[in-house]
């Protein structure tokens, strides 16, 4: 049998045989450096202003911007992206106050919310500062503790790289749960973890989903601690 007469074995769900040179080539994306985002990213904060952010009521974001970072303005409120996002890769850097005040949940507390204010990834200064495990930095709040605690010392900059897949609904019915993968300072702390529902629950309550659009704002939390942020960008998946 000649090469031309050999049957082609199609890999399931791809429509192609292995090593098929006729497959569409991946688009090139220039990678970023330690301080620059990839070429196809949407920059949410570059250190100069909070023009891509708003307060809950739609007014301009009022957090303090100086020296290339944004700092929570204590007494202001949470800030939200003006643009809405569905599935994304998010990069964000944060630092807790150098001067230690409080312990547990009262020390360097903030959070990243997806789909407006429904699903929270915890930000907390957990350097030699234990708390309830599903409230530790890197946790899916009130659901899953991180695999490990890889936070740096107070005042030092930390990096989050998060892959977020939003839930899918058909009317009021949940078709597919949300999934999230998180690296904190390059260390895997959530590995394609299934989100069980809204994280804004009280102790002892069960998480559950309520139908909502797949795209929503990304939110940074005001928790009465002057946490700092820099170098924030997203890439829609």
C-alpha cells in the first residue's frame, strides 16, 4: 500500500491527524518582560492612572495613585473595571503594608472578584500569620484553601497569575461551573479548581450559583487595609 493509500486516523475532537502541517498556525504573541504585559493584553493599570476603573456607583475610582502603584484609599470602597470580561488570564501584583498591624483577617486584607462581586480570590498577608485555611491568600474564599502558602514578607511585592473560566448558564440552569487556576509568585496554589458557587457566604452556609451573564467586571476589594497594586493586565481566553 502506498503512502497516499494509507488511511488517515483523525484524532477525536480535533478533525486532524497527528503532525498535520495543514493545521492553522498559532498566532504569535510577543511575551512581556518582568514589567511589561504581552502584546495582546488589555492593560488595566500601568502605574499612571485608574482610568480603566470605577467605583460601585460608576464614578471615577478614588484610590491613591503614586510611585507607579495604586493604594486602597481607606474609607472609599471597592473598585471595578469599566470593561466586562468573561474567560480571562489575569496578571496582578500586590503588596501588603510594611508595618504590621492586626492579625488573621485584619492584616493586609483585600481580594479579587470575578463576574462583578461573586467569586473571590483572597488577598491577605499570611506571612507567619495563620487564619482559617479557606481564607488564606490564594484561597477561593470560603471554599478551597490554597495548595500551599507562597506569600512574601510584608511590604514585598507578590504576583498573581490567574486563569479564570466563568460559569455557563442556560436561563436559570447551570450548564458548566466556573473553574480557576492560580499561581502565586510562580507557585501553583489552585489547579483547575471547580468553583462551587458564590463565595460571599457566611460561616456554615453552602455556596450556590445564581444565574448571571458570563461577562462581568473584575473587582478589587477595599477591606480597610492600605494594600497596594501594580502591573494589572488581562488577556481574554
